[in-house]
C-alpha cells in the first residue's frame, strides 16, 4: 500500500478553565478531524502543518510549540487510491484567535466531546492519549 505524509496541528484555548480544541467538521457535520493536509515536495512537516491549519481554519498568527507525534491510519486519496497516511501533528499556539477566511468548516470543542466525535478512530485515540499533555 502506498504511503503518504500529511501534517497538521492541534490548536487549543482555555475558556473558563476548560480546554477546547480546534477541529474541522466533516461528513455533513457528524464528525470531526484535525486540520491537516499533504506535505508538498521540498516542504517540511512543520511548514506544511502551519500552512494547512491556516488554510483550513483561517488562523493567521500560528506558531508551533512542539511536536506531539505521528498518527498512522488508512485513507483514500481524491483519485480513489487507498493509502496509508502518516500524519505529523504539532501543538500550535496563537495570540490572536480571530479566524479569517477559511477553506473548511471548523469549530472549538471540549476535549472529551472532541474525542467522542472524531471521525477517525486513530485520531480520537491520539487525542485521548495526549490530552493531559496539552
């Protein structure tokens, strides 16, 4: 099976002491996923992650705090090819939570709600595993 590399970010904010995570809303608003996308040729995973999260959520002043890990899961490319996807995920920070124009529908979700509504089991397990490190 062909292997592809993606990168994305986990952006968090605290509201009244509760932790929220920024996620993309997929599948007719029934499930959630990390903002992410393919790493282009001659592009680092960090650069791709910042680009993709900016494109998909409209946040413009992101910076990477640290790498959180890699999620591997099956996926299907736009042309129908089945692949195994390695998703490099980074904890991202911003001082400006003003969303500008975005390519995707997104929302802020409480961590436990996010884990329950994640559309991909591997991403849900990853978020559950790292939530205490956020």
